[in-house]
C-alpha cells in the first residue's frame, strides 16, 4: 500500500502543483462547515490557522464556532472550506427510505444544499460524505478514503469532492479493525465494522458516532491542505 502511494504522488504532482504553488505560506482563514465536534477545526488551529466551525448545533468542544446557517457567513473571505453536509438523506446506508425521501422532497433539498456548498465563492473547497447519491446526481468523488489509511484501525468509506486541492495521501496504513457478522430480523446476513455496529446501542446519539471524523483524517486534512512546505515535500518523494 505504501509503495502504491509513492507511485501515485508523482501523478498528483503534475495535476495539482499549480494549486499548491498558489497557497502562500500564511495564516489561512478556514471554514469547517457542518461541524459541531471541532475535530477538524482544532487541527487547523494547532497549526496556527484562523479556523472556525459552523453548524446548526452548538460546538461540542470550546472554540471558534458559528451556530447557525453556514450561508450567513459564506462570503466572509475564506481561503479554504471543508464541509461535512448531513448525510441522513443522501447515504446509501439509508437506501430503504429513499423512495419516501424523494417523494417528500428531503433528498432533493439535501442535494441542493450540497450543490450550494460546491458552488460557494471560496477558492479551495472539500466536501465530505459517505457513499451515496451525490455521486449519482451531482458528480463522482475525487477520491474515496478510509480511516485505516491514516492511522485509525477502522473502516468507513469516505468520499471527497475537491476543488483546487490535492487528494489526501495516506499517512499510516494500519489494520482495518474488527467486524461484526449478524442476521437481521428479516433473516438477512450482514457484516459491518464493529464500531459502526456498536453505535446502534447508543440510542439517539448513534448518528453522531457514525458521522464522526476520525483523528487521522482530520490531521491529514490540516497538514496536507494548509502547509505548502508539507505538500510540496510529499509530492517530491
């Protein structure tokens, strides 16, 4: 896996070097949209950047946070936006409810929200979501990553749609973690990552657990998308 990453970085160099060179070594103004956990926001702050999260929910961790509609502040001169739009009406994990969500307009509304984020007047944008209908109705993702590629022993297919940003390069490939095999009430055999399966027992908070951004990915986003020296060094491996 590591050798494959090294072979791919040369391809990334030619395609994304112009975007990287355009990022001066400065304190960036970064908007982390649809985030209440502070996971990605705080990684950027650790590197000295002016980062703020935004969500309809209050922040779980003290720090710069706008509680409200992201489009209230979308024009505030951001250098970079990383957005995590709600996946409830978009992810294929909830496909059995798609027909209902299409009829009542929930899925269409969720897709329109993603389109607005993608078209925001910000030079560099990353949109994150699990595998779902964004790929069908808007665009295929730039890349699909896994937590275990960035040091966290878990599996969660994570799609990224990138504008003027290089794809993330794996930092530490580890084991995929434990899986749970089980049979549903309808007699269907299924297999899920253990952490995802155990979230079912968390009641009302299970959606928060399942939508979490793992630390390794948050760290990679902050380092690879904000520090020109780090990015250029990785491309010349």
